[in-house]
C-alpha cells in the first residue's frame, strides 16, 4: 500500500509540470527530485498534515529557504485558516528564524495579544473578544500559540498594522499607571474612555472618541508623556496610528507604512505578515503586498502566499468550481489532485496555466481543503 501511495504521489508531482515552462519547469523538477523521499513516506513538501495534538504540521519545503519575509493573503471566514496559520508560524519560527508576526489589527490589539502571550491571562483578549479571537477556531489558535511560544522560549511577537478598533479603549485603560491620580487635563481628555461601554461595536461614536483623545494628546503631549511614563510609547503608537478609519481608502498605503516603520525601528529582518486576500494582490500595484515587495530593503527577499480554498471566491462567495483566487479560476479540477490524501492544505509554487486569467501570480499558492 505504501509503495502504491508513493507511486501515486510521484505521478501527482509530474502531472503539475504543465503549469511550468522553461527554467521554472527545471526548477520544479529539481524540487520534485528533492521531495521524493518525503513523498514515499506519504509527506509531500509543503503539505499540512494532522499532528498528534489535533492540529496541523507543515512538511518541510526547502524552496522557502531563499526568503526572509512572507506575506500571506488569507481568508477571514474559512474555518481551517487559523490551524494553517499556526502551523505556518511554527514552521517559519523553527526553520526561518521568524519571530515577528504582523496581523491586520491595530497597535492596541497587538499590545493586548502580546500581554496574553507573556502571561497566559485570557482577560487581555476577552471582554470583549479581539479580532481573530471570536470563533472557536480563533480561540484555539491563540491558546495553542501561547503554549507553543512558552515552550520555545517566548520569542514570538505580534505586530499591528491596521486601524484601531474598540480594543483601544481597553488598552488605554490598562496602560494607565495604577494608583496615580490623573491630572485635570488627562482626566478631561480620558473621561470619554472612562464612561464608554466596552462591548460597543465599531461605531462612529467610537471613532469620534478615538479622534477626540488623539487631538487632546497631540495638543498637550508633555502631560500625556509624564502621566503614562514608560507606557507612553505604546500609547503614542495607538493614538498616532498611520491607519485610520477616515483614511480607509488609503488603507494599504497606511498598513505598509506601519509595517515598514516597525521593521526599521525594531530591526526586524525576518517576518510573516497575514492580511486579507484583497491586500495581497500583486495585480494591483498599490496593494500592501505590491508595496512591500517593491521596497528597496525587502526586494527579492520576500515571498507572497495567497490562500485558495475549495469553492470559495474572494472571501465568502461559494462557487461551483473549485480553486478560486482573487476572483479568477485556478487549475480547474486539478485543484483536488494537488491536495492528495493526508494533506489538509498545501503550499505550492504558483504558475500560470490554461485554466486561469491571472495576469500577475504570487510566489506561492496555499491550497485549503474545506
């Protein structure tokens, strides 16, 4: 049976050759030959297989070794995604020295998640539940990431690049120095936070509160700095976030600026960045991934990875044919063939083919079973 499976897996490898031409075909053949021992153990390179902890583990893919940064265009509403993200983070941490994880969240949410990873105290990420922590799969992601980070030395850090949501209220409260009376100016500025109910949705009232406090801090930065003390750097990150709801149309540019600023300020050279698929589309020269991959310091060192799920187009619209990417059909019925038995997901070099209308391809596709 194992010999038969090995033979079938090898056939699957070579069936995919028609998606490659010229030197890319030669490169893929070399990857196939390197992967044959794993294939004969039922482990395709880039395959995400069930592990002993009821999660997923990624089989080694040496083609990733040439990159320092990874931009992942993800679905926000496909159940398997959190488990795949966790497996990818573990793999990159262990094999590419990636400690820094950028997400489509604000600075305040990132601070709260990092406090959770440092302490295990779930109250930091609940009441209310933060972005990426509102589903059973999302909660499991953070629970397992905490356990993994603790077991491996606690080096993983979360970074926010998106606009601030309602969690900024919670962060501002927790960052206040305990037992220190607020100066009148601070008390007047923060009274909106003190009276605001946390479960409030992302409403205009919340945006107005954020902007009101931001203006107050800007006009009297010395008072805020003295009051918050060592926490003021975090407070200023939250209040002076380059990504704002009002500038939503410039969101990709703002997220890019936030990411680059943190990389430079903190000396980050290896990273993985997760963002919605629409922000990871190189056919749009203004997208987040396009901007990052054209950055002079990062150029040639970053791979973009776009998720493709069975019967999903964009993010939520079911389709009759499998394997959609950014609205275009990829590989047709070959989608299922590229995910052999045992693979719940698979990282696969992207290439143009007869079944697609994509004009610009990412470095990799990440195929997901549903």
